[in-house]
C-alpha cells in the first residue's frame, strides 16, 4: 500500500508535522533503548519522551539540513 500525504502548504502545517515526527522518533528511541537496556516495553513517561525528543530533534534538524542541501544541488544540476 502506498500512502501519499497531503502537501504541506503553511508554516503551521509544517510545524505540526515536525512535532508528529519528533514524537514518533522519540518514542522509537525510548522503546529501543528501554527494551535493550531494561527489558521494558511499556509506555514511556513524559520525562523520558521529553529527553528523547531532544535527541530526535537533533537528528531531524540534521536531516532537514541535508534535504535543503540536496535540493540546492539538484537545482544547480543541468537536467540534460
């Protein structure tokens, strides 16, 4: 199944989507580390999610920077 998201057209939509991604990444980071380190597979606490979101934010910022650089390189490239 292929899911095509609606295009993001406003800064508010972009901010909401970024927050969803941060939450998703933070939960994944928490669950991975908690499962490996503690054998815990329960729901993360708000404190744990807050800490994981800081790490997820760094990853997402680096990814966004990479996308901007990639788009700039692609714009410079001759399509022929």
